C-alpha cells in the first residue's frame, strides 16, 4: 500500500504512527471513548492529538447500530467526503446499502477477494 507515493511497508513503527496521526482518521463501530472523560473532553482530546481533518477515513461498520434513516445519512456524509472533499473513504461493512454509495466494492471471503466491482463516480 502506498500513501502519497510512499510505500507503507517500508516504514518503521515510528514512521507508521506519524503517518496514521497525520493522514488517517478512524470511524469505529463502537465509539471507543475514554469513559472517564465527557463527550466534549473526548472530542477535545482527539483535536489535541491531531487536526481531525485527515485525507483518509477508515470506517469499521459505521452503520451497524443505526436505524435506516441515520444509516442513510452516514452513507451520504461519507460519500460526500469522498466526492466533494477529496477524501479517500474505506468502509468495511456487512450492510448492503453501502454498494449504492461506493465507487469500488470488494467482496471478501476467508480473507480473499471473491469479487470486485468499480462504478463510475457521479
């Protein structure tokens, strides 16, 4: 994998950590909040660590616990991040509605790609 033309496999742990901090944002299925902090303090802490505007967003089942309307809103927000803000958005999900928002889909089974589909971006 390359990020900004740099092969990630050639980086040391310190360099990988710096790259993640500077370039990658994570959206977890579970919130991953520090329970001893308020919601505001959790957000403030993340802002202190980084600027919270990464060019790459990795989302792990972001719609898994949401109702249909909220899930559709998340799909649209992340699609807009890619389409209008130039972000690279990677979503890992069992939710089939993501296929309608993706420009490329990969079906994985037992760690292997079973099917690929590229769609022209709108």
